[in-house]
């Protein structure tokens, strides 16, 4: 008998199953509908660059917020920061959404259309006239998105195992098949339409969750918020470190997480690619507002909900904070199987949208950037589309297998995936959009330096904090992923301009072409 069965009993489990089945049927229906509109390669990868503001905004938002936010981050920062964790959600909305859309969306839409770039590596090749940079960035994307995807599969698998009383392996397989179906059949449009539906599910779900949590006996509305504030877990973070380390001060932890999660999204390929497909400038303006509102509801709501964990669990459990939020839901007297089913679908919707975007981004790098770029340069669109579809399925398969076997050494890399990719690409991407002087030398400097610094700092922090042996140093150093990621993003923006010194080597014709492209 699972933990949830012991608390809730088994008689109402059918309600949760019914909610899940209804969700799956809708997703399959969307995939079938989208298949007819994704016959061309451009349609399959970018929806023919005709996506409006609402769909683009929901696609961006649902890719931004996954189960990692709802379950992992909300629980972890709910326990360590309390209500102060809300500032992460606010910053994500203002910096990660609104400012990102204002600074990047329209410029990305225009430049990538002029260059006819379909992926981020494709953008790097055409913007910097560097096939090598294209291959290098493609490899980085594929390598660092697999552990991210794997960890999300594992997180959802544990929740579904508890609620539906299925073996963990079966849960992962079901999710992997569902993800593959609506990517392979629907492509970018299937992903986009699904994300819109999943975004609605997320909004409805988070509103219901917060209402039920505020109504529970342990929270008791405003009384619970007062109790959190009085116990030192209010809206302002503490400056006292629980371990004595400066980096463990709640205020410092909050600062680095705001920077990483708010600016990191500016350069992770699965999010940036949403800008490629936007229809026009009017859609960009509309999308910037919708995406920001969506982020306020989902991001702030998730961290607000996570703060309640301190009222349910006064002390951090010995096994850690990974299952804090699910266990908090189980102890809420108002959450029966129907609501738990909705919560599962909420987490699944948040994760599936992220997983599908990750898989399509990685597969596009293989199909467009590697296969067409080097293996078969004259390949017809149908063949490229087939390679992308197969690559998507392979990516999903690899992630699912690693999740089933619970390969800890790979899953621990997930926490660095975001920071590493953002560190590699932030400078080359932003300067590539706005500066005529940006070139491939600066791109290589950013990407290579980020990789070297990332793994150097992992082992430096690991050694400073008592890690023993290779795996011990690795796992201990990973705990500073947020700090490492922020350092790498700053380095990328600082070091990429070094390439400007080599700009004299650009030909006159190339300089004129760049001037027309990014003006």
C-alpha cells in the first residue's frame, strides 16, 4: 500500500484516473488536428512563423515553468525562504518574461526571419558564418538538455506512482509515449496548441490549489501568513546563515536564484525559439503582456504555495525537500482523489510542455544543424522532417530510460543544465542580435570558457565544502549550481565582446550584409 493509499484510501482513485484519461484524450486530439498543419519542415519546426500573441505567450510560459518549479523549487525554497520565495516568481515575471520579450522577442523574430534561421545553432552559423559554431552549440544543446529532461521525468514519475498506484517505470513510459506522440505527429504546432491547453490547466490548477491550501486547518488563511512572518519566514529573507556559510544566507540564496532563473531564460534554446515563430510585431506586443500575466499567476502562485510547507513541516525532513509539496497536499483534508488527479495533471501539463519543447529543440539541432548541415546538404524537406521526428523519439527514449534506471550521476547535472546553456549562449545570442561587431571568436570564447569554468567551479566548491572522491566532489559542488550559473552568465556577457577585437578580419561584403540584417 502506498503512502497516499494509507491516508486517503483506494475507493476514490477512479476520480483521479478519470481526470488523467480526459487530459490524455485532449492531448491526442490536439496532435491529430495539428498533424494536418505541419506538413512542411517550416511548419513542423516553427509553425510557418505564424503563431499569434496568445499562443506564443502560453508556449513561452509553459516551457518556462515545469514540475521543477511546482514541486522541487517551491518545496525547497518554501522551506528555506518561506514567503520570501515569492520574489523569485515576481522577478521571473518582470525580468524573465516582460523584459525578455521587450528586449529580445521582436529583434529575434526579425533577425531569424532575415537569416532564415530555424534553430539557435542555425542562427549562430548564419549570423557568424561559422559551421563549426553550429555543430558545437548543437552538441551542447543535446548533451545538457538530456539530464534536464530525465530529471523532469523522474519527478513526475514519483508523483504519479503515489496517486495512481502504478509502478514508477510504467508512469515514465506512459509520459514518454504521450510526449513522443504529440511531437512526432504535431510538431511545433502540436506543441503550441498543447501548451495553450496546458497553460489553461496550469492556471485553473494553481488557483484551486492555493484556495484549498489557504482553507486547510494548518494554514487557516491569514493566520498562517502571520505565523510564517512571526517565525522568521515572512516576505523579507533572513540575513543569518543556518550553516555559517555566506552563500547559505537566505538573502544570498534568493539573490542568486532570482538572477539565474530570470536571466537564464534569455538564452536557453527551448524558450528563445518561441520568438522565432511569432507572426508579427503586434503579436509580440500582445504576447509580452500575456506572458507576464501568466508568469505572475503561475510563478508567484507556485512559490506562494511552497511557503505553506513550513506550516506543515516545521523542520526539514531527513530525506530532504524533494517530496515536501506532494506530502503537503496529502495532508490537506480538502484534497480528495479528484483534486489530487487535477494536481497531477497540473504538474504533468507544466512538465509535458517543457519536455516537448526540450525534445523538439534537441531534435531540431540534430536534424537541421547536423544532418542537413553536414551529412546530407541536399536532403529534401520530407527527409529532414523524418530525421527530426526520429531524433525527437530517440531523445525521449534516452531520457525515459535514464529516468527508469535512476542514473543519479546524470540527474545531478540537471541543476547545472540551465546555467551552463545560458552561460554558453547568452553573450553570443544577445550581442549577435544587436552588435555588428559580434563574431564567431567571441562565440567560441563564451562557450568554451563557460564549460571550463563550470566544471572547474564544481570541483572547487566540492573541495571547499568537504567532498571526497570524484563523485563526492561532483555532488557537493552541484549544490552551488545557482552561483556557478550566474558567474557563467556574467562571464559570457563580459568575454564575448573580446571577439570585437578581431572584427577587422570581416570582409566588406560581410559587414554590409550584417548591417542590413541586424539594423
